[in-house]
């Protein structure tokens, strides 16, 4: 744990969370008598971010610096995940959200913790399908579906 980075990151996250709360107050509170309006979600995210940043700030000051030295940076894993993210963004409309996100998550899981390939594939596919269902079917949003050659 890099305590200096974590300390400044916790302060930055707190300020971003406060900005979310502040700006969400400018959004109309309710629509057509509903108790839940469009301001609730950003305000909740801001409050959650502020609480988590306070927790991180507390953890940084509570922990003792260990003298083990600097951990080595893992450029190979970072490069693989960065390359996969770039390819994901580039090919998202061509291969669709479910297939693209499944592949992206699968590669990410395998880079972080190799092995358990079937479990990684199952979790990736279920998560992608669930998010697609919630966003497109329930919330009536728009995401790239399956590619034309897949149908």
C-alpha cells in the first residue's frame, strides 16, 4: 500500500463525491409525484464515495509503514489489460456488448488470477448478460446487441 498515494486519492475521492452531492441538488427532485427522482442516484453515489474515501483516509493513518521496500511494478499485466480495454472499446459496436464484455472480463480475470478458466468464463458471461438485460430490457436503454453475423 502506497500511503502517500492513498492519502491524496482519498482526499480527491472525497472532493469528487462532494461535487456529486452538490451538483445532484441542482437536478429536479421528483417527477410526477414520485418519491424517487433523477437526483437520488447521483446523490447516493456521491455519499457512498465520500464515506468510502473517509474509510480509506482512516485506514491510511491507522496502518504502519512496513520497511519491506517498494513492490515491483507489473508492466506486463498492465499492458495486457490496457490493450484489452483498447480493443474492447474499438470493437464494441462490431461484436456487441455481451460478447465484447464477456471477452474483456474473461481476459481481465485470467490476467489477475490465472486458472479456473471455466469459472471465469461463466462469471463473465453471466455478468455481461445480466447487465445487458437490466439496462436494455428493464431500463429500456440502448447497448449494442449481438452482431449481425451471429444471428
